[in-house]
């Protein structure tokens, strides 16, 4: 992880252990760094799994295999490699993943398909099989670690470890969700945009867990962006061990299903915001609320057009109340909009209404708002009931510095 911690960082939360889940870490040495870079999580027999993956067509073998594995709905282990994405590496990359799956499955006595593998880091360099094999052998003998240690180990350019926790009452029992995530750059919502892992002791059928995760993703991970670039490795997996002893959740008719869905949505939202707060070079956390669009999907597309605009993001970085750039971004989104019905606000101050600068516009309070760390932008399209909120960060020279030196 970077030595310079993001000014938007939040402390790692107190996270309890989850029955049926045992995390461990080790050093495989994928990069020349003095830190652990291989995370292993052992899961109880019968653990249900669901996942969402990048839509990038140049995805890694880990993603291709993961998409197929989740269809079976069961998992016994997770392995995460940091420092090498193993993407765009052809048959050699796939062989490395299959080697890890086979090595762990022999240890656990399970099918290779129940072992999920993720990798993150530099694209185009095959994951070294010898280091992977030695790293897995070491981690299988390592003592259990804390969630914070696991969160640090899966990171690359992250500046702080990221975790989230939530609870819900299901079938008269309290179930817990604990989650970790990594992500800082190459973040854009084309499903989910990072490596994230959610663990719960609740009993949930694989099909319903997939339904809930996909729904939570649409309102969280798929509503954030740092730089508009969608990674080749993005993966979010949810694992449910069933150790809480509740009657398995199979649909929204199951007792406690609504409460569990809300807790899962809360955890996903926490994780998504943490990724934006650690955006490469970020100094400001920006929420963009779009209302009055013709549909929720249209509102989301408009919000992302604003959030991905380098001109908007650099204006925020410079604390410049240049709302004309927001107008530009709305207009280029390719969604229904009417210039003469458009209204824009910063915080609670309307700067433009009915296609003109607001009569009451006073730049002083807006400029004061832009000097803070938490920035709010509102866009009302004036055409319908569609609404969405997306989150992003500003674009600073720090982003350039990090990515210009990424491979060195």
C-alpha cells in the first residue's frame, strides 16, 4: 500500500470473525516489496457463493473461471494474489490459476471448482507458477489473521485498508456480514469495479444470494467511478456459510429476507464509497444526485457523464464553481434533457435554473462548499421521475503521478 494515506480515509472498523470463515495471509513475492501479497480464506463445507464480474472483454482467466464456478453455487476457498493481475496472459495465465485451484482443492479434499481465485496488479505478465505454488503452500500453514491484515494484503495502490460490517435479524437469529475490498484506480461501473469479498454466517440459497448481490451491485458498485476505466479483473463475491443456523433464505418470502437484503446493500454501499475515498490522488469525495430524468437508468447515465468528465473533476479539484462544465456533461450524456428545464445546484445552492444562471446565485457560499472534502452536486433534468446518485472523486496531479510510475 502507498505510504501517503488518502485525506478521505476512514478508520478500519471493528470486524468480528464469521463462523465458517478463516482468513490467512502469506508472502508469495509477486513484486519486489516487503509485504504479504497472497490472501487465503477457507470456507466451511456447504458455503453458498454468488458473484458479479467485470464486463471488460479482455478479462483475466480468474474472471472467466469465476463466472463459470458461481453457477454451481458452492465454495470452499478463496485465493487472492496482489501485484499481478494475470490478465492478457493467454494459456500460461489460465494454467497458473488452475494450478492454484488444484493445489488448494487437494488440501481441502474438494472439487477444484470450489476454489475461487482473484488476481490484481500489472496487466500482461503471467502469474509466476513457482511463486504461486510456494505462496499457497506457505499460506496453508499460516496462522489465521485479522480482517484488517487480509484487507491490507489484497491491496495494490490502495492507501488504506477497507472493510465494512453489518448485522440483521433473520429467522429470530442475528446474522453478521463482514467484508473487505481493494480498489483505488481503474474504477468505472461496468458491473463492479474492484476486488471485493463479503462473508456472512447466514444461510442463503445460492440463487437468492445471487439475486440479492446483483441488486445491491446496481445501486452501489455500479454507481461509482474514479477514472472511467473498467478493470480486466473486477470481481465481487459473496459467501454464506449458513453457520448462524437460520432457516435458509430462499426468496423474499423467507422470514428476515428483507432485513438481510438491506444489510447486504448497506455493506456494498459502504465498500463502494471506500473505494471512491481512496481514488488515486483524490482530495475530495463527490456525490452527484440526478433527479427529474425520464427513468432511473437515464438518471444514472447522466450522473456518470458528469462524474467521468475530466473538466468537471479538475474544476472540483481547483475549487472552481464552474457549473457550465456540469451543463456540458449533461448535454453529452446521450440521454433525454432539455436545456431550458435544466437546474443545477452545489450543496443546497441553486446555481442554474430553467436553463439560465439562477437569479439568486451567489458564488461565495458555493466557493466555500468547494473548499471542503465532501462535495455535493445536484442536477434536475425536469422531464420525469427518474433519479439516481453516483459517487466519484476529483482529478488531481496525484492521479497522473501514481499511474505514470505504476510499473516501476
